[in-house]
C-alpha cells in the first residue's frame, strides 16, 4: 500500500496531551485503534481506562463504533493541511458500588471538565 493511502492520526486526551501521530491503514478497525490508545496511555494520568470498552473515540463530532474501519467511519485521507486527523478520546469513569456513591458525588464536583467539541 502506498504511503499516501495511509491515514495519519493522533489521539487528543482529556487534558490536551496527545498520543501519536502515527499512520494507519484505512482498513484498521476502531477497536484496534482503542487497543493502541490503551497500550500507549501515559502512566502519569489520574484517569486511566482499563479496557477498550472504557474508551470512546470521537471524530468530527461522531462517536466511532468498534466494528467500523477507518474508511467506513469516513475519516479523511490527506484532506487536512498538515495531513493529521485528531481524534478525541473520552474515558468512561469507573463504576462504583453503592458504598462509594457519596464519594463519587464528591469526586464529580472536584473533577469537572468543560470540554467543547466544535
């Protein structure tokens, strides 16, 4: 496959830091990309996903489905000025049991995020 056919992606984390950029084949599945994100997740982050199900990838305001490929997700190939597509990474918060509900309420007040997707 020609290098021009590859899609260059970087993954923007909740704190503004990035993983990547790296080049991927258009037939790469979203689930595979999530595995890459998990494997390369910075160890110093307070919030860390445990499985691919804890991670959501967003491109152009759309949540991407695990079974879709990059081409099926309509990720642009080389259409951007710098050639890099940025995907936003959202991490599902850990599920707590009933004993920790009060603690969860306090944590949510402290860790509010004001993300805006344009």
